[in-house]
């Protein structure tokens, strides 16, 4: 949500996740999400973030019962922002990125993972978005 991203606005989102598994070892997925954000006063003035749409194409490989690896391509679009009811021209965003990840699980219920993501700063692909490289490491527990 926008609030969890530190933007100070609440949003309502709707998503779809379509997957197809082949030979119990490979899975492809198409994931899409759209969201509308509620107006807020976070900056001390009336602001309305534009609607957002994102999509992900994903390929997973189930290497074993305990190890999964994958690659994805992501795209995100956001509409223009409005301040005090007036649209801020060309304030929307667009980004395209790629990521790779590996996850593992133990018999105890612990799960771990690592992911590397790259959003290139290529003119024409992105708009109002910076080039970025990210590393995420996770540890969780599930029964």
C-alpha cells in the first residue's frame, strides 16, 4: 500500500495472479495490480496521488522440495499527482525492472530467501524514476 511505502496515503487495491505449472518443476505467472489512493494532507496541503497499475511476469523453478529460484520482469505506472485540486503536469511515474531470487525452506518451518532487483535508468523506459539496484534478504517461519 501507499502507506507502507511511506507516502502517507491510504489506497484500495485489486490484484490478479494467474499461474501455470509445467512438469511440477517450472511455473510461469502473470500478476497485475491496480490501486486508487485516497486524498490526504500529509504534506500540510490537500494532495491526491494518481492511480497506480503494476504488473509482473514471473518464472519459477522448483529445484527441489526445499529450494526455489526465479526471475521476473516488472512494470509500474502512476498517474499525475494533484495538489489543492490542481494536476501537477508530468508528475506521474513509470518504471521497468528485473529481479532474480532464491528461496529455501527447512523442515523446522523456517524459510529464507534472497533477491536482487535492478531498475535501469534508461530514457524512454522510465519516467520520474531513478536507476536502482536492491538486495533483499528475508527470514520467516510458517507451519
